[in-house]
C-alpha cells in the first residue's frame, strides 16, 4: 500500500483549507503519499458544484462558499469534525463508489462500537441514525485523485441546519454523537474515524501523524 499520512490541522478557515487541498492535488505525483486532513471549521455554509440557491433558506450572517465538491448545500461549524481524504484512486485501484461506501462504513463502525445502529443510503450519500443525518460527504476527483471528504457531527449546535435544506432535502433532521451519549471531543472522534477508515481502505496504520495545532489560524 502507498504511504498514508494523517494531519491534525486544528481549527481552520474553510476557504484556505480548500485551496490547500487543490494545491496538494495539483502538485502530487506517483510517489506522493495519500493523506487524511482532520480539521474543524468556523461556521460556514458550502454549496456543491450542482448546488441550487433555493436550498439556502436564510444564511443570515454565516458566510456561503461555492465549492467544487459534489452534492448540495451543507453546514460546517464548531463541534463537527471533517476528515478530508486526499487519495490517489489510480494507485489504490478502486473507484469513487468504493471510497464513498468505505467513508460511510467507517462512521457506521464507529457508532456500532457505542451500540448505535447507523446506515448509509444509496440515494443520498451520508450516514443516518433513525432517519437523522449524522455524517455528510462530498468529493471531487481531479487527475485521478480525490479531495474533500466526510463531516461528522460531534456536539455542534444544530440550529444553522434549519437555515438550509441540508444536502438538498427539505426538513432533513440532523443528529450528533452527543445525542447518543458518545462523549468524544472533535479530535478524539477524528482520530477514531481516521483509524477505521484507514483499515477499511487497506492501510495497516498511518505512517506519520502530525499535530499542527488545535486553534484557528495556527
């Protein structure tokens, strides 16, 4: 398997991390390691490539960023962990559908360890507990490599989701790990999730872990 590196980026602005993902993807070559970036974003709504403006109901003072990932509008905020997957699919020899399934199953595995039953949905990617969405995902493939990834609600304030149709679905309710008594902070959840995803994708263990800080702007 190729090298896998896991970076804990701390709390970072969405737009700057997005640009860094594009830069890394454009600069990588056949020897570049695959990477997971674990990050928490200040409040922001992001629109996917096909995002429709009618799904932004009342963004108010929360900024809206037009992104290049797949999918419709979603919300990122404090108390949510995002795992960005910068992977060379050609080298891994599987397609986007397999990656999506394993992203979902890594969350399912995590929740199952706490006795919570969850599942993905073929018609609406993400992970759901009793019809409530606890994790959203969106990807972009460029030059055979992926970026963007998965957002898991840990203990964030769910109120901003009422300002949008989450992922394009009117009235879709969201869930959080905290709703089920799972007492993990953002970074512990990100670590647990990245370990499960690495195993599912065939990595024995991350070859490097870099803690770059846990405060915005560091």
